[in-house]
């Protein structure tokens, strides 16, 4: 079933929307959570919580043309919350590795403009990503949005891990330079 029909079911408050959403996107949502948490049980909980939050968020949101990204954002946020809770309890959290990689190209917390206008920052990052080659952009998204490991990104693009590392380094460096040029303190 296409996304528009599923969203229409959500808007009518028809519980069949949940089953159809799970059938169409369940594996992808679980993979997003599992790539961050490395725990299948916790990933399944995030997936189920995603359906619950989507039920509450549709309406007022009506993700007609972007149902999967809407659900993926919810899943990702839930998984990051679980990872943060685990790191507070001194458990391992792969998100810390990704945070360290991005700290060098995202504005510092002391940058008031970066804190106040997160939407502008998001638009600038999106604009930068649109300006680079498609493969570089997709590697960046696989690594930092879908939270894939370097090994998984390399397998996805049928290339070496060294090439992925080099590409990601260059994209991060380019993003940093772009944000500095736009007036952000890094």
C-alpha cells in the first residue's frame, strides 16, 4: 500500500495503519535503531514506540509525501535517547564515536547563533550536502543519519573502508569550512 493511503488511515484513526506501517517499514525502522543500539530487543522497543508516537503525531502532522523519513526521525530520536540513557549508566554507546567525529565540523555549544537558530544551521548543512557529489552525500547520510558503521557503509557502496574514511573526512572538513564561511564558530 502506498504512503498516502497509510497516512489517510492514520488520519481516520484506523488501527490498520499501524499494521500496514509495520509491514512496509518495520525492518528498516528496526535496522536504524539496531545500528545505533546494537541490541535487537531495544531496537524492537524503539520500533514499537515509533508506531505509538506516530499515532499521536498524525494528526496534527500529515506526512503525505514523507512517511518513511517522518517515522525514521522518530525511531532515530528514540534510539538516541536509549543510547544516552545507557551511557549515563556507563554502558557502551556507539553514538559517542559519531559525536566525536562531528564535533570538529558542527558549531560549538558556546555559539549562541548556532543554538538559537538550529533551523538555519540545518538548512545550511542541507545546502552543503546538496552541493557535493551524490556518492559523498549518501556516504555521509548513511554514516551520520542511519548510523551505519564504516564497514557497513563500505559494503553498501562496494568500496574499501579506507575510501569511506577518506571521503567522510573530506566531507566533514568541507562542511566545517562551509559553516565557518557562513559565520559559525567551530
